[in-house]
C-alpha cells in the first residue's frame, strides 16, 4: 500500500513540475475594468446616439447632393438645449412625438434645407427666443408639430404643412411664409421689404397684421385678422368667397392671377413660370387681345372670373374649373384637350374631341354652354362624393372595388360592367329597373331594394352575388354558362332556361 501511495505522489510531483515549465499556461490576469456607461442618448442620427442636438448636427455634412431626408436626427426623449446656429446643412429633425425646448434662438442659415416634423402634437418651444430662417434657407414644419415662440423668415422661405401650428409671432423680412395642409397660425404677423405671405387653410387667427405696400398677403380661405398695425398697408389678395373677420382690409385688385399662391400682375408671366401640375387661379377678369400659350399640364381655376378676347392655345392636357366664362377661341395641338369641370363657354363642350367633360358633370344651355358638377338632388347614383345622372356613368367612372349607391329609383335601358371590375351596388332602399344587365366581372347587389331585369347576361367567368331584402326578377330565360350566381338574401325569380 505504501508503495502505491509513493507512486501516486511521484506522478503528481512530476505533473506539477511539467506544468510549471509549460510556457503556454496563461498567468493570472488583473480584473477587467468596468465598461464606461454609454452617453445619455437624447438624439439619434444614422443609428448612433448623441447627448446633444449640437453634437448630432456636427455629424451632418454641409449641404450638397443629398436631401434633408437623408440625414434624420430623431429625438429619443423630451429634453431641452441651448440655442444653435447652423449653416449650409440639409437635415430633418424628427421630434418623434416628443417635445424639445430651446433656451436660445435656433438660427438656420446659409441656404440650409431643414424639415421639422413630429406627430401627436410634438412641440418645439422657443420660449422668448426665435426660430430664424436666414440667408436663402428653406424650413418646413410638418405633421402636427406645434411651434411656440417667434418664427423669422429673413430672405428665406418658411412653411407650415400637414396640420402644423404656430403660436407666437411671425416676422418676415424679404421672406416667404406659407400656411397649407390644414395648418394654422395664432400669432402676430409682421411683413416688410417685399415679403410674400400666403394662407390657404381655415382657422387662422392673425392677432395683429403689420405690412408695407411692397408686401403681398394672400388669403384663399376665411381668416380672422383681429387688428391692423398702425401705419400698415391694408390691401390683401383674397380668393372668391373669402371672409376676413375683424380688421377692415381692402382687396388688392392690382394682381391678375395666383400661381401656387404666388401673385402675378399678368397671366402671361404666370403661364411662363408655370410647371406641370401647378394651379393657376384668376383674381379678376382677363381681357386678352393676344394668344395665351399653355405649355404645361395645369389646372386653370376661373373662380367667378372670365377670359375674353384673343385665343387660348394649349399643347398639353389642362383642366378648367370654376364658374367664370371663357369666350376666347380655344385651340389645341395634336392629342391635347381641355377637361372642363366648370365654367361657361361659347363652344359646345360636347361637340368636339378637344373638350372632355367628366361623367360626374353635365352640360346645359346653348351658346353659351355651362358645365357644372351633378348635384346630389339631381343624381341617380353616387360614388364617394361624386354624383351621376345615370347608373352606367357611375359604373364607368368608378374604380375597382368601388361602392355605387343609388340615390333614387333608377330605370335604364342597358347597364354593362366590363371585365376586370369589382363593384358593390348598394340599392339603398330603391328599385332598379333595367332592360339589359350585362356582367362580365364581379358585381354584388346589396342592401334593401329590388331589381327588375328583362334580360340578364352573365359573361364567362363572372361572379354575381345577390344579398338584398327585395326581389331580383329576370323575365327572360337565364343562362349561367361558366358564370357564378350566389344568392344570400332576397328572392330570385326567373324563367328557367330552355
């Protein structure tokens, strides 16, 4: 036994000696120091966190080919910070549903392009300070963002869009300021040195308006101007039917048209500056003695005014709306046309291919001819907020998966639903009487009411579903060859196929 114990001890001593000589054995290491805590994250830019807005902005390069949306600084928690000055930077400040308070002014200059956006009433609180757009910059305040304090537009452009709100003061000096997209202002407004201000939404309140004769102020919707600053020019540009509550203001008749809220003294200059999809609004009657060339796809809103004399010539497709009168000769280039949704014309809009009258509009009278939208009172069918004089017009003008609602009892010779359509026809308690109904697609008859058809033609592959409380009757033999008819409500009567 002692011999065995000696051998075991000898083996252990030998192993220990070899272990002591092994150079691969790692010696004891000092403990790893703790990882320093990450900075308190308030903003994030491109996946990296920053403690301050200034630090995040330092990682936005000077502006160039990239747009503001390429550098999005996101607020991670409600916070506050000092005033800042940025120049030649394009970025978006996303408030992320949170509030941020500046303890000093936020100056955006050097042709910067900046978007401030939020949601659910995110707020930028400037306190006694100002958000100042300077030196050719463009600042857009979007998406329910509330900005309290003063906004200055100095040789720059500032806009409120998408339900944004300004409470405080607006100062424009050679600057532009626009309020669109259901945004509102409840502030004092001061304009000078040829500034251009435009308000095209309801609910704006200007506490005090101060302007010079060189400034243009445009109102296209009802507005409240509580007082006019002493010594201010009281002329403003208003669209038709705009009511200004409060101060006594005078309509400026010097301007002829608005092009995307920018006023022009003559229509020729406005047409030269127009771009595709722009809207040009008449502010007074135009006495034209030349040819007005329209070379862009635009909307011409007559309001209650007209264009007389000379010629209107277009090489593109334009839309004309409003209630005014066009007595000028109207010419088109190859393939071009006028889409008329309103107005009065000396030429018959239904008599030539250069005119298109939408199916939810009607033409009345004779030289002059008046175009207007079909009203609810005279309509037989409705799709959304559009009304139609015939069910077939409603079918032809509706999109896929449309819901067509009858407005009164309908009697028509023929209604055809073309292939590729999916239509829900809501009887709405009315009766539908047709000589021939042809379904080459998917049609559902729904709601209370009854349908009487002399001949029903169900095209190959079509699907017809009847879910009504009344009767669907067909007085001629019915064939369902390669078609589907599903009845889940009401009573179906027909002469069996021979």
